[in-house]
C-alpha cells in the first residue's frame, strides 16, 4: 500500500523543485524524499470536470498506481497530474502510460 503525500510544505517543495516527466494525458512530478518508500499525490486538473469526475480520476489513478507499484523506484515524492484526455482512456491504456512514466524516473 502506498502512502499519500499530505504535508503542505512537502507538496510546495515538490512542485517548486521537482523534476517533470510527461506522457499525455499524464504528467509526473517527482523529487527524492530520503525515505525508503514513495509518497503519492493525485492531482486531476479542474478542466477535467466537476468534483465527481475528478474524484473518479483520483480513484482510477490510485488503483493504477497500486498495480504498477513495482515499476516505481523507491524513495520519491510523486505527484501525478491528470489532463482531461485521461477520462477517455481505458484501464489498460492508463496502466501502460503510468508504467512508461514510472520507468523514466531517476
């Protein structure tokens, strides 16, 4: 089970100094955290839709991360930004996109 990034200070530092990797419709921002585990943050853009739709994207991302957890290197804070095109992707395409991004983290 992965952890969720909740500290406002850590989130601010992640967005300020994190590295970005993009594979539309997802963007991953990552930064080392000095721990032996990853902490995730799921961020659908407001342009994705209303709260119900954004929450559904969060749930889909959380499930996809649980399935692809082995691809992510340990010791990172990771923010996954979702663009509107994600809603049209099925689960298999989402897993492929997320797996590709996970392998590009350094």
